[in-house]
C-alpha cells in the first residue's frame, strides 16, 4: 500500500540546513495500522506530511495507493490526495466560510461525488457527536469540535490511506479515545492507517509501532 525508500526532507540551505527526515525506509501493508511515536522534533509530523502528499521530499521515493507520488506535479498530487487520502492534522484545515456539514461535504466533492453528499456528511458528523452542529461555522465551534469535524471529513470518504497527526490532541481523553475508535473502524472499509501520537494507549491500538528520533526510525515493535 505504501513504500518509502531513502526518504529525506531538509529544511533550509547551507549552514542553516536542518534534516527533519533522514533517509527513512518504511513499508506499510494494505489495511495495516501503524503508529509513529517519538520525542518532539523527531520528524514524526514531517514524515506524516510527506506520506500524505502535502509536502515534498528533498530526496528518496514514495509509492502510495498505486502512484509514485514524489514524481507527480502539483495538480497530479492534489488529485491523488483528493481521491485516495484522508488527512487529520492538529490545525484542522477547515474552511472558515463553510459550515461543519459543508466542510465534510467538500471532501466528497473533491473525490468526485457530484450528488448525494448531504446525507453521508451529516451521518459522519453524527458519528463524531456533532449532529447538532452541522450548520455552525468553524469560528462557532470549540477546538475539540473543529477536530471532530476534521475527523468526520476523513471518515466520510473512507480513503485508501488515512494519515493522522495527533488526531485526538484537542479532545478530552474519554472523547478522544471514543472518536479514535471510529477512525480505526475505517480499516473495516479497507483503509490503511498511519497515525502520529504521544499517547501510549492509542499507540497500543496499532498493529505496529515505529519510533523516530532525530529524523531516523530507530525501533519497530509488532503489537499484533
């Protein structure tokens, strides 16, 4: 499903250059759930952004959902993301002028669904406990509610690949774990899941835990 080879991401140039991801090799099987853990600044979020196709590597290759995404142009990469990837990151990326329901519907529209978007969008919001917030703008929602809209947006398209960076970071523990279980349920629809977390309990729900330090993968643990 996903294979990265010699993957590298360098920020800056010359003496100011910093290597966030350093020659990483990673393979993830179809339907597998992989947790990425490690200290702050270890390159976890950068790796997630590369795998999701929202950042480009400085070197190396990524094959995901049947495409060599590091070789796609900007339009091709945007189309690949809309068709194959669900993304849940800490800063939500909700469009401020669209309601919660419209933000979720947009994911279906970008995937190419021309009609019948309203019902599944509202069902996804209901799944994350926001049935009474469908008409609210992001500015009218709390941080935790905005995070749940972002999760509903990922749920509604049942993507081939889900990349999530601290997907429950804005939620209280009980709500976070309940919503996280819904994300994991995407595997039953064939989704491969890569998520970044500082929560050992969430990491323990994965099939495999990968530990990063200073841009390198330093350990792998098979959980199940």
